[in-house]
């Protein structure tokens, strides 16, 4: 696999925001860092300087290329903590809740990934849609076919995006064409780990789909993979739907609840990301807190499938805060845009009688998501030493956004309007590893790979 050549230094100029604290633990206003006219210096794919333009502009390395974004807001690239790339072509499948939706729509869609050419075509389309939405890191489910993971990693490596992905493990309760076995799933995952984990910015996530589609032997094999290789991720679903929770109780009567099924297999630890967690118990939240495991809040999906309302503020309770990332969960989720997802997260909080302000929202979409994935020493902030992954937001992207944001009295209000009215149209450009991988306004092809 080709390494990415170090590009010439770049300096981005524009208004900029980044997080310097956790707005769920501290006063939100104090957690938002805002530079009205900032300079972000990028060298070797990393941010090397960040501060006021006037203070930094006279001391740039020779040959630095200046890229100016007037009337835009530079923000750390968005982090999507839970998404299924093979489901891109089935967003908006009508009329079913989780278990019926899987059988009726998801499994037939995923069966098509037996064909490597199909894997490549969908992986290419998906990665471009992520970049169009300003997302630079995601935890991505592939299908049971190892070629689906190869196709995704190959495309992510080409764009030099930092991604977590893995082949789904599934050895029961699905159509025969989508089943592996405990041994085959182990072997195929291990081969993918050797091929991709730690290659450039790629990370492997061991991916048992959810407890009902794995035998205990397969969950144990997933645990063995985690023990055998360092720094792997683990992603699966947890307590999304009441019928699913009851089924898990039937299938694993000797376990003390849903999370315990995973805990017994050694799957609950740092870098474990559990999708949904709507119907979790207080004891399960305590376990996640103690283990450093994360939940992915997927509001558009939870509303679309009628799964329920995720108790964000309870989950983040400062007495035992659980790491939370924001997931789009496409194709049960209805958008790849973190802005749109934040808008729905706000409405879910409103239904529960709790708030979600703009600083908290942008934290979840950036450094909170990075923290959920234990990648917060590398991504999620604009600061020296961090990967140069940025999204350039355009508050005047549509006539309505322009009209409304012109009437904002504060930055917080403007960010909140972006959460309410924004989507991929509000993404002017996306930078990954110091390269402008997407430029909405570039003539011809808006996407560009480094090198
Ligand atoms: N639970 C098991 N598989 C899936 C999936 O593909 N999507 C969602 N939303 N939940 C799941
Ligand atoms: Zn999911």
C-alpha cells in the first residue's frame, strides 16, 4: 500500500471553533474556543500551529500556501460513531421496526456484497458522501463478506481518512448466504486485521452484528481477537428495540442482561462502541463508565425505526459519565450529516424535557466523538499535534441559512441554527490529514485524493 507523501505546508485562514473542555461537565460557554480570524498551520498532515492570524502570519515556514475561507467557520472534522456503509442504498425503507426491517430490507441489501465490484462501487460512493457531510472519522460496519471491508479500507486509505471498520460477524439467525461460522469469522477478521489495522490511518473494529446473530462461540472468538491484537476496536448493537431486548433474554437466559452477554465474552472495554443503548439499565451504564466503553447516540435512526428516545443527559451524568458519540446509523438513520443528526438529537432531548445547547452539540460531533473512540489525543480538536482533519462550514449556504444566520446575535446562536437548518449543503470543504479532500466549489471534480 502506497504511503502518502508529505504535502507542502498549508495555512488555513478563517473564523474557527474548537473545544477546550467537556460542556456536559463544565459551563458550556467556557468550553468553546473561538477565534474570529484564525490561522491553522498544517505540516506533515498535522496541525502545528493554531491561533490568531495576526499573531502567526509573519512567522510561517517558507513556501507555505495560504488558503482563505472568508465568511466560513473552520471546525474539527466530524466524527460519526456508528454507521453501516453497505446500507447506503436502502435509506428510507418504509414501514418496519428493527427485527422486521433487518429481514425485509437489510439482509437482502447486504447479500449483494458477495460481489467485490459492488463492494468497491458502494464504498466509493459512501466515502464521498461522508466527506460531503464533513465527516472525517467514522466507525463503520461492513458486511459479513471480507471483501466488503477490503473495499472500504482501500478507499479510506486512498483518501487518507482515519476510519474504524470491520467485517460483520454473524453465525446464526440470518439468511445462509450471510452467515460465517465462529472459526471462519475469526480467521477472516484476523486476516483483515493483518492487512489493514495500523496501515496509514486505518483501524480495525471487531464487529459482531449483535447478540441475536452470534452464538456464544462467536462472541468468545471476538473476545479472543481483542486479546490477541493491541488497540483493536469493538463495535456492536445494544438494547436498541424492546423486542430485540426480550429476544436476547430468551437466547441468553443465563446472562444478567444484554450487556452481560458481551461482558462475558470480554467485549466490554476501552474502544468498545455500542450502538443505540436506548433501553440500558443504570447498572449497565455503570459498567460502561467503569470499562471506558462508549454508546453511540443515533437519533435519526431511533426515530425512523421507532426504537425509542436515548437518555443522553442520564448517560452523561457527571457522577458516572459514559462516553457518548453521535452516530448517523445509515441506513436506519436518514442522513449522513452530523448537523442534521444534531438537530434530531436536540428534538429527542426536548421530548425528554432536557436541553442540548450548541456547544454541547458540537462537542458530541467532534471531540466528544473522538473521546468515545479513545482517539481524542489525535482527532477532534484544532490544536498543535492533532491530525489536520477539518470541516469548513458555510453559514450562508442556502438562502434560508443566510437569511436566518444574518439575524444571529451570538456565535452560540449561529451554531445552534446550523444544527437546526444545516446539512451537507453547509459544508464548504473537508480536509483530511492536511489535504483538501472535498471542495464544494471546485470546478469539475469536488473530491481529491492526496498524492
Ligand atoms: N441491529 C442489528 N443490526 C442492525 C443494523 O444493521 N441496524 C440497526 N439500526 N440495528 C441493528
Ligand atoms: Zn447500526
